[in-house]
């Protein structure tokens, strides 16, 4: 029962969300993932959130279970070393993920001279190679304009770096697809994608490009309502807020039944001459529907409403702050086998997630800590590059490589 | 130059975002993806947005390039047919993706009796098997509480179904990882993940669980600011809004330089005794910084500011509505080779995206239309199940299967 990607070796030169997440996702499936950084740490070494010590919780979250090597990337010797790590032999090696767009020594053309079957996946900002980040792609494509309550007329940006998270997962599947091809043919390749193209394609997949071109009325803000059918948030008597869903016919029927509003809903249908079993009608009449449902929620605590919603088979959840969710929801604690309570040196002790997917032919890989920066420098030079102890010692002596301690680099450039 | 997953065959029994997106992503990489639906269409057949005709733009977006078969899933004969499609022979077949949690005839235990090396990937709502959707998972984990301007004290839900989009991409990588294992060992397996676990793990990856447990001050709302460093939106003289980023040292230096505020920023550092080259200090002083930058943006049009930001090498973008983005941004048009202008019968003509990733060893697969519901029923019964014309004719006659026309099913249950 080893892990599903056991034996695969990936090298990662990265910063921030998408590519670090890609490497970490592969590590959580059992791959040996080597992240290299410049000495002192990369651009994301101090990324927030930070622990009370000032050390980055973000960095620790994104680099769990990887091996870390710290190299003087400006020196020719350091660049040669990274080249050797990326292109080291091994049937299940020769794979490189990056969002550092370095022309010359670290591009596919140059690297593949050292290993012809190299698979390299590069994530760019946009397809023109310009830097873009989640926080710029999102407003450019219009998502903030449709986010938030309709009485608030300014754009509202995502708090979640959704595009980065999606792009990181596409880096994973692109790599696995390219490696599948290599397993069959021996052929490596250069794979490229951009954050903005990922976002633009997604708008298309969701039907939003067709909607913008074909429909006169632009989709506006609709607060916390579920778009296109019924779903709404309600305040309960104890001030706690609940989200309920009436997307499918079954969910809708459960909501009407549990709230005891069948008669009022039927009379709304009669009055408007519209069929509320049609999800689009529920969307159009959502404010009227919400007014009918509201007293039921306002008349009881969230806990009481929740019990009845569960009994009725409704789809619902309770709004929480992140702090409340971590404190109250067993799914975010070690009660969920995905989590382990780990102590991360310099940070503290908290629940750390492993992979969400379970594979019946493989054991679940326990959640892992992040390495200290450079923690595996010596062993990587030995087992991957094949250097002798003497060669390794010389690299440490000349400062081409470094081992811990992970000095908190707050990216003071 | 065929496509990277050419020859692979996947069967999909699905609805809504995540699993349909997974199948479509595999189809865009060249796999033969067969989606089966009940006659009349599945739960998402009428999902919004819809075209002026009332037909679903969403369904068309999520099912591009698949083959479609419509089967009476309630009849034993229809269930047997679907079983035969899922477990049909072929080295590169025997893979099934689903979010329809059907115990009995369509679970892994039963299906794998017909094909021992079956790979099945199931996406659930939560790990307990309870139904959850993006709109319920997101508030339960606290994202709406940190979204929106700080002067607005209600939770603000994502307009983008981010968790579904992430989970769908994890379904893809889970499938490819499991198939990699099967290619080497012949062993199939049952892979399970849940939408809520995907979201909970992501909070952990981003450092938010550690933050909630270790830091007293909860992360609050911060409007359109980039969290943890500097990044902010500004109104220009023409009323257009721009987002600028000062996350890395280089980005920050470009911003200070282009706005001509070096002196004011330096004096802010002196006054506060804080080092603004530290990204966390920029976050703490963001309101003071924004006040210093604001006049530069307010004094010129967005176009003029944009030219100067480009010249300075700053990272920035302009806020647009989706309609404006589709009308104005060449990256969302066929000028971008990812898009093709396609006519989708019953919907209209608009730019349709192919895959964001390009593979140097493979041609880019042109963007494809969605099938009409059941359009490939006859050919799938022939080439996948291996039925004779007579057997196929009988299934049509008895209503066990159906071919177009794709009657608009608005999910009127």
C-alpha cells in the first residue's frame, strides 16, 4: 500500500500559490518533490498569514512534504547545479514545474539539451508572458462586478485566490498528461499555460461569455443568492446565519415542506402565472420567495432550524467565520482523517491537511510538515546529483548552497 | 501531432460544475469522454445562464467535446446498458467519473465485478456522503466573512463557484494518477473525494487554519486590497478603476517610482519607524500608502495611467464588467488562439474556449461544441457496447435510449 505517485520525482522552481500548490499536490500523492529556492528564500518566503513568530504560515502550507534545497541562483555554479537537479537521470524523473520565467539557462530549450525527454510545465501571468496575479486577473474578467449585494455598487474582489488554486491544479493534470505520453513514447515536452487563460476559459465553461454576448441584460450582483435557481441566506432568531439551497427539484420541495410554506408558494405561482418548479422562475421570483421563507428562520435558532432541515433532507449550511469553523467544525479537525495535529517548528501546533482524495489501492498519506528552507540540500546533492561528500562540502564552503536554519526572510528586497 | 490523451476513454455520470468540468477538461486534452444522462437531460440540463432561446449556456459550456448518450436510467435494461458502457473492454478504457452517488448498481463494488481494473472517481458533497454544494461549503468555512469592504459587516459569498472548479480539476488529476498506477500494475481502484474536504484542505494550504488557531486577531474584511502585502484598487479621472500590485519588492518599487511618491513613502517609513520594504509593513500601513498614491490615479484617465504603469513594469489591470471584458479584451476573443468563434445550435455564436495548456509535442485541440443530448447514442451502442443494428433499433423502439432532439429540459421535476 504505497502511495499512488510513489517513485515519481518532480523539481519545482516557484513562488506564491499556483505552482507551489501543484508541487505540494503531487507530493501529497506520493511523489518526491524537490523545491529549489535562492539562499534566504524565494519571493514567497514571508508571505502572509504569518505566525506570532513572524514566520510564514503560508509558506509552510504550500510546501508540505517537499524536499528543499537552497542555492545561489545568480552564480553560474548554482545555475549548473539546478540544471543537474532538474535533468538528473531516472525513468520517473526529468519533470520540472515553474512560474519563474527565466530565459536562457532555465528555459525548456536549454534544459532539454541536458535531458531530451524533459517535461517542463510553465505557468505564466498571461499568454503574452506579462506578469499577472490572481488579484489582477479577477477584476479584468469581471468577477468583482457580479460579487456582493446589489445595493453595494462597487466591485468586490475575491478573498480566495481562486484562479491561482484552479491553475495550480491544472499544472498537476498537465504534468500527469504529459508524463502519460512520455511513458508510452519516450517523448518529453514543453507545456505552457497562463493564469489569465485559465480564468478566461473558465468564464467560457460556465456559460458567462455566451451570456455576455447573447443576452442584453448583464448579470448583476445578487448578494448571497444562488445564481440561476433558488438559494439564499437567512438570519435566525439567535443572529446566526444559514444558507439554504433549492437548486434541484428535490431540494426545492424539501425547503417548501420544512418551512410549511406550500400554500404561500402555490399562491405565488398562481398570482404570477409562473411555474416555480422551473429553476429559472425561482431565480426570477427569488425576492418574493425569500419573503415567504424568512419568518420560519427568524422564529427559531440556527440549531433548531438546522435539525429540521436535516430531517427534511434539505441542503444547507451555517455561516461561520474561519475562526469559528476551525473551533466548531469537526471536518476541520483531526476527527477528519484528512487532518493531523502537527507541530511545525517556529510556527506552532495546528491541524494540517493531507490530500482530499483517497485511493482504495493505496494507504492515505499522512499530512506532512513543510521543510525548513534548504533542509535537504545535502541529501539532494548526494542522491539526485550524485556528488561525493567532498564536492558537497566545497559547495557549502563557497556558499553556493545552504542548509537551515530557515532564517525568516520577509522578502526585504 | 495528435492530442496528449488521445485514445483514452472516460465515462461520466454527472451534473453541475465539478465532474462535468473534469470530463470536459479530459476531452480538451484529447480523451474520448462519454457523458450519459437520463432521457430528457440530467439535473443540470437547464442550468443558468441560458440563451435567449431558453437553452442552457452552462450545459453547453460544461460538456464541450463530449459524446452524449441518453438512457432510461430507471429501467433495469438502461442500468445494464450503462454498466456495459462503463465497463466496456479496452486498455485505455474502464474509467468512470461521477458525482451521482448511486448505491447498488452504480457503485464501485458492483461495477468492478464487470471489470476488475475499473477506475472510478467519485466526488461527494462532504466526507460523510451528505449533499453539499459550493454555495453551502463556502459560508461554512468562513470565506464570505473575509470578503468585501470592511465597512460592510455582512458576509459576502463568492459569485464564482471556486470550490467546484478546484474540485473538478482534482478529479482530473486523481483519475490520471490512478490510471498511471494501473498502467504499471494493472490494478484499478475506487477514488473518493468531497467538495468540503477540498475546501478544508485548501484553507490549510493557504495558512488560514494556522492563522485562525495561533493568532488572536482574526483576519477581517479588507475590501479589494491584496492580503498581506500591498495591492489596491484606485479610481481614475474617467471613473474607471485600476488594480495595482506591490507584492514583490520589484512590483513595489515600480509603483512608488511611477507614482512619483518616493519621498512621501520614505517619510511615512521615518514617521512610523517601519520598513516598507517588508511586505507585512506595507499591509499594516496600506491605508496610509493608498492615501499617498490616490492623487496620481485621480489625476488622469485609466488609459494614461495604464501606459505609464506598463512602461514602469508595474503589475496592474483594469476592472471591467464581464460584458466589457468580452467586448474589449482581445484575450477573450478569437485573437487568442485558445478561442474559436463557434455557432452552437439553439444558442447562438460566441467565442468558445479550448484548453488553456499547450503541449509542444501535440497540436492545440480546437475548441469544440457541446453535443445535443443523446446525439451519440447510436454510435456509442455500436462502437463501445458492440451491439448490432438490430439490438440498437430495439432499444430505441422500447424507449430505453433516445437520440436528439435536445428538448430543452428545464429540470421541471
